[in-house]
């Protein structure tokens, strides 16, 4: 099985598990004690465009999402975390930094010490959402939509989603450019593309897969991913996965004048996806 065939196979198995709501082997993951004397050994960076769901992903994998959960709002600052990841055979302490999505001084300050001067993350989780980015303020949602309508002439959920996909690809290209330098001549690195909010487009999940995974006709995003792997070298990756993820099924508003997108998965299926994500994360972290 080729490198990309294996990545595609992992995606397909994850989708099948969610469709059947089959319990996945779960890895235990929890925050480290605040004043622990142990130092994390695996540096992980979480990147992604603004509103993709990076902070929500972290809350989900450490078990904070429940019946009384309230999704976090916009994050302007980097969010450093220390976590303990327990598998059946070992315990791994990780330092995870969730980087702001919007271009800002905070974003640059978070990435620079981890990507330059010989420093590099062992693993990187890049969060995407197939164009379903959240704009936190309703007034901002209206402004974004109105500006888009003035430029393009037509405002639809699909036109806004395509706009978001272009911005998402541009953001990923920037991340890939930094990783090309940070991971040059490095080995045992790993990358996970978390395709989040997939409960909103589960009926089109195969199209989402083909958008993010290299294939016969690469999207802009897939081309950037293929180029990164070619530059670093397939053999230097301890792991690479592209995974559908739903942390908290919820409705999505593209614009106040457009119909809401409704979840197509229930919480039980979302839990399967989170557990599958934890399992892959634990596997990759345990390979060092």
C-alpha cells in the first residue's frame, strides 16, 4: 500500500466507524498538574484558520465537552497546554500550543520560537472545517457577507464556503512554508489534518476527503500537502493522517439572511470520531 493509500484508508475506516457508531479504542488524555515537576517531552503545535475550531478540538480531546458544555469564543492569544497522553503501553507528556488563526503579533510570537533557529515541533495538528468557519460576532457575519455580495454580486452559503476554502488553503500554505524550514533534514515528525465540524457536511464527506487528500486532481490545499510531504520525505514522517472530526455537533450560520446549516451526526457518532482522533494522536506521540 502506498503512502497516500494508507492515509486514505485511515480516513475511510474512521468514516465507517462513525456511520456504524462503533466504539473506537480510546487513548486517555488529560491536562498535567499545574505544578508538576515533570517536563513535557513531545512539542505539538495546533494551527488552522480563524474560526476553524482549534480551541474546541482541544477541549474535546481532554474530555471537557459534555451536556453542559459551552463552546469557547474567539481566541486572540496563544493557548499553551501541558497534557499527559496514556496508551496501553506507555505514558507520554506533551506540550501543546494552540496558535491564533488570524494574522497578528500574537500568532507570530507563538510560532517563531517553535519554528525557527533550529527549533521544531515533533508534531503538528492543523485544523480545517471545509469552509464552515465561525465568525464570532453576528455583526461581523453580516459585514463579511455584505462585503462579499458587493464584490461578487451573489450571496449564498456555497459562495461564502468557497471563499473560506480559499482563505483556508492560503493559511495552510503559510504553515507548510514554515514546516519546510523547520522539518528540513528532520525525521520522526508527524502531521494530522483535522477536518473538523464534519457533522455539518457528513452527506458530502467523500467530497471533503477528496478536497483535503492528494489524488487525481489536487485542490490547492491538497497540492500544498503533497508538496510538504515531498520536501520532508515520506520516510521521515513517523505518521501522517487526515481525519474527519466532530467535537460538538451544532448549527452553523454563514450569514443572518441565509439558512442555517444543521448537524447531520449525533453526539454518539461525534464521540466515536473524537476517540478515533485521540487514538491516532496517541499512536503518533508514542512512536518517538
